[in-house]
């Protein structure tokens, strides 16, 4: 079954990019044909994957100036990638779903602001994954998604146990009453793994496949694929 998953939280620093990348890695390991799209004009994911000044982005593909087939980049982690740059801020939201038909899974990493095409990136998705570490800003970001997602049942709360406090626990519990929470939770990883991943332009879970972080993201991805 073909599926589109958008990872979103309009607050910055909520592990959207980390999560979108990890899901793509794990899904490719499960043998799925995966496309990861960087829709963030800040292009953090693009930079993390070692790409600078890409020839084609989501903007050019959406305008029909470049075909998706010619725009995608192949990665060492076995998923296809559509890069971003500052000009992606002009993306108006008209993404042709039919052009994604060759992929069993499409994962979209979204910006931490309300760009022109933001709402459409959420509403074309089968699932909207909302990472939250329990901070008040991240929790508010999850609640703000309701203003942009027409079908609220598509929003799935992803709990990140990265903020060990009573307040964080309270915010997570409050959100779980409003949104469907995914059973799998993501615990904090060794920062050295992320540093090594950045140097090699791959995800931390590809550096140390047996890590707890890798196990948790693979479990999450297995749930999302079924």
C-alpha cells in the first residue's frame, strides 16, 4: 500500500528532521521503495545529507520545470531524496500526488513556519506525525497543527522522552487526551552518534544499527508501514 507521511510541528527544534530521516532509513531497510522530501527552505536535512545548492527542489518539480525522476538524488541509505534550498520558500503547495505513485512510502520533512504550501503538505498526507518532547513550545506546536489539518484523526503524536520533568510528563499526558499517541516512544540518543552521522552524511541509526535509538525508530516505522 502506498502511503504519504508528513512529519510536522510548526515549532523549531522538535526533531522533525531527525524523525523524517530515521523513518526513511528504516523503511528502506524493510525493503520499501522510499522517497524523502525536504520541504524546509532552511534545508537542514539537505545539508545533513551532504547536498548543497541542488539543481532541482520541490519548487521546480511542483512547477513542472523538472520531472521528479530527474530531480531525485540517490542516497547511500537506499532511499531517494528530493533536496531543498532557500528558494523552496516559494513552493505554493501544488504537489502532484500522481508523481509519487512509484514509491511505496513518501516522507515529507516540513518547515518550522507557515510557508505558502504548508497546509497542503499536511493534507495530502495519510498520516501527520507530530514529534513532541513535552516542552511547552513543542506541545503548543502540536495543538497548532489542528488549524492546518482538515482531518484531525490523521495527526499522530510521537512522544520524545528528551525532557525529563514533571511538566513535560503533564504536557504529554494532556496531548494524549487530544490526539492519538503512537505507542512507540523515542528516548534520547548518544550525541556522538548524531555527530558521527553528520560527518558521514547519514543518520545516527545507520552508524550504530544496534542502538536503542535505532530499535525504537525501526519499531515506529514498522507500525507506520502497517
